[in-house]
C-alpha cells in the first residue's frame, strides 16, 4: 500500500502527563507511580512542520527494502520469506537499526518522540489518538474482552476509528513504533543506544499503555 505522507503543521501541543493523572492511574491499576515517570511532566512542546507516513510500514513495503539492499529480513519471517497472508500488516520484529535503515533507504527519517506524539494527539491534549474516551473498536488490546482481539496484528488502516486528528492510522493498538529520540545517553564505546518507543501494541493488556503520552 503506497500512500502520500501527511503534513503536520508547526506549533505547540500538549505533551506528556500530569503528576495528578499519574497518581490517579497508579491508584486505579494498583501500581507504583514511578511506572509513569517517563511520561512526566505535562508541558507545552513546540515542533516544526513535518511529514509522517499515514500508515505503519507494511511487510510488503519492507520486502522491497530487503530485496533492494539485501538487508536482513525480520526475525519472524519464516526462512526469511515475507508472509503473503500478512503482506499488508505492519512489519514487526525489527530493531532500531533496521527501522532506521529502512527509513533512510526510503528517503525519510524516524520521527522524534515529540513529532510522534503531536501526530497522535493533535493540539487538544487528548488521551488517545481518537479522543478522550476509550473505544474498543479503535485498537487491538489483549485484555480478553475487546471485540477487536484477534491475537495478532491487523492490516494497516483496518482500525478506522483509531485515526488521529491528522488522519494518521494505527498509532496505538497495532504495533509499537520506533522514534529517533534517545531514551538514555548513548554508549559511544559500545556503539549502543536506547531509543523511545511509542504506541501500544496488540499484545498490551492495560489501557494506560494506549495513552498518547505513554
């Protein structure tokens, strides 16, 4: 599926989560507030205008990259072969270096954490990409009750109700997504780095993971 990228305008947006929200979630789910430490604080962030893909990268798109560059295939491809039945599903089992190599090959780049979150929640500080109220039909959650529970990824764009304010699809509730933002200082000697991932995946079980701030 080849789709044009979407334009996200420059400007401020509400990013992160407040300490009061973190305390409330901690009480509700009976976990320590430190579980939400990296989501704090809630603040206004500014980003320049940027473009972002409407859909996550599919297995079919990633196969074009693998065929063109001889890059290693994803770990879940049997015998290194792209699964035809899941050609339009988002590619999984790729590390940050794989994702970054694909982006460079495609003439693009991974979004920053700030860019991802603005594309997901818009400027009104909404909780989820689709709004402030939970919608079972907007994402896949592995909680045993969701009607969208299918035990695996969904084809990109299949969860139409999960659209962000800008029309970006599958930002939560299909696969988690890499960003270009470091989550810890780089280890130059080991040539190693940790990066922020955003967006809950189909395997997540708790609704708090599906918040844009997560």
